[in-house]
């Protein structure tokens, strides 16, 4: 048996999320169906770095699985892509030691959140970014973003629907990139709570609208209460961009 | 009654085309449903500059309709957009003389055809461009494109499924724009035959692959035979970009 690590991209628009569930098409199910076809019907379990919700996209999701097939690592993308639907792509594959685990070996992740700023919504971007009809105050967004960098208790930025006890996480980067009508939030950290990036995005959008003052971020963090932060920004703007592993 | 002219955009991915048909969701049907809601259930017939096929997009399709409502021209986009699905957008509206006709008054059109050139297909572009895994010889594409500009009998570049007798048309512009992995063909002319832009795109792609020599364009045009030109390029790369009207 060999362990394969793959970097995959997917358009989350037509998926009910990454993880297999009884109702709805999922990324995991499509991957396992493609692998079963390559393994003469035997089931191959796929493990990802983490789940993504319905409508959330991935540029660089990482998965691993074990296989008895003697296909060289660099031939796997072409082999798997020929079996996969067009909204999932295997970008890269390599044989890794058995100790590698897509989830437990991950040292950090980068997410990106795309905002499209224009009085009119754009039919071509409706599934790929969050529409904001008002012009955001980017200086306020950047200032508020700066206060989120570092190690904090992110209880206020975590969906109430979670069992996780320890809500202290470290954000190592939170950049605000502005290009034409598009604003991109680039958030990297050691780990993320459920809905954390979408709640950060929603709160930064409110900072950009003047509904939240940048300095309020301190109070929101200190309050440890989900009700203090902004709305959860919609799924379609979110991309799992990269998963980092140590050597 | 007033006549309204509107410029609309739509993402053609989830439509069975522009024109109403018994099976499948169409752009015209969604427009007429939205207008019926605004007119207390009365039917309002919408006329477009022309049809687009299933999967074909529009950046600047033009429509007209007549209405008794006393809404100022510049308020129509917001009013209609609130009734339309998110894959159709009214960009601009104005009251025009009754002599204006979206189809018969049109003096010309510009189409764009998008090609995505990369060994891997891109999940995010699968519905918005034609994937080309090989690197095209752009000099050959440009040379071949140059031979199509002007007034020619385009029988070889027209679907055999057409009743139109006169197949002489004038192409006023055929530019090849290259930016990163994307190639865009910009084709403007006084009028287009059925599938003409997609057959032009398919033939230029074959020129880029070296399967058609640029000079062959003369022979293909002169032969007046659909079988001589390249394949019809897929719908997802095509955009109706702009419709031109005289003063």
C-alpha cells in the first residue's frame, strides 16, 4: 500500500459541501466514486484537511488515501481527473510516508474571501463572490483586520453550533487586497473554528460600512459572545486556498 | 404606452437558451415572468436583438418591450432586477421612440469567444470559457483571423441547419487578445449567421494547433461548404458582448 497526497480544486457551487451526507452531492462522494472505479469497485476512503460547507470553494484542498495501485505519483492527476466531474480537479499528487495525514499533519491554512463591490450584482460572479452594493471604507476594514491578527480567544467569531472547547486560535496573516471592483481578504492561521472566516469577513464588511468601528474589535474579542460580531458572510465568497504542512 | 430599451447581461450556464421553448428554463421566459409581475399579471412581450443558444452568455444583449407604466427610464433596472433571478441583470434602460426595434434597428454586433489555455481544465472556468490543453500558435491564429475580416460568403462558417439564403456577411473586426492563460477572440460585424462565431472560433483554434494553415481560410471561404471549416467550438466560451445601433 502507498499513501497518496493530492492537492485538489473544486467549484463548490453545485455541491452540498465536502463531506459525504445522505442527501446531496458532495466532493468526498465524487472522489470516492472515482477511486472505486480505478480500484475495480473496492472502496477507497479519502481523508481531507477539513470539511468545507455547501457553496464554499477550494483552490488548494488537500486529501490523502491509501492505494495498492502501482501508478507513479505524477501520473495520478491525469488518471483521477479522467474519472472526476468537471467541477473537481486534482492539481498535484505525490507519494508520501504513511505517517502523513491530511488533517492531523496540517500546520496551518489560508482562506480567501472575495467581495465584489458594485451597485449592481454581477450574474457571472453570483456563485464566486459576495456582492456588496456599497463602497466599503477600506481603511476601516484594514484597521479592524489588523486587530484580529495574533493569538486570541475567537469565541465571538465561531458559530454557536460547535462542540470545540478551546477557542484560542492564532491568525498569522489578514491582508486586504483591493483590485478594481474586487476586494479579497487573505486569512492565514494555525487553525480555524467553525464559520470563523465567514464571521470575520462579515464583521470586516460591517467595519467597511461604518457599522462597526475598528476599535470595537477589541470589545468583540473580549466579550466571547457570537452575538457581538457581524453576520456570517455568505458561503459563495469563501475559498480554502492552501493547506500548509511542515517538513 | 412607452417603448423601453434595456441592456441586459446573463450567465447562460443554467439556461436552455434565450428564446422561450416548451422544455427548459429560458432568459426570455424569466424576463416575461418578471414583467408580468410588474404589470399585475398582464403579459408583456419581450423582443431581443437575437437569440443565444443554451450555455451562451451575454454581457450586452439588448431587448425592447412596451409598457403603460409611468416608471422613469433610469428606475427600470432596479425595478426589474428585484424581480429577476440572479443570473440575469438589467444594466441600463431608457425610453426610446416607438420606431426602435431591438432586432431590426441593430446595425451590428460584437461577440467575444474566451479560450482558457492550460494543460489542466479549471473547475471555475468550465462554464465560462473553452478549455484548450495545448498551447496555441497565436501568430497562426492571428494570421488566419485576418483573412476572415471583410465581406465574404460565410456559407462554410454557418450551421447547415439554417434557412437563410444570403450568406454574405461583413466582419469589421476580428482581434485576438492574449492575457496570461486566456485568449479572447473579439468579432464584430454587421450580422452573423447561425453558429458563425463558434465555427470561426473552432477553425481559429485548429489554426492555432497547426491543423489548418492560415492560408487555407481562402479555400475554406471559397468552397462554400460547412465540412471544410473547423468544428463548432463549445457554447460556454461565447459571449454576446454588445449590440450596435445607429443614431
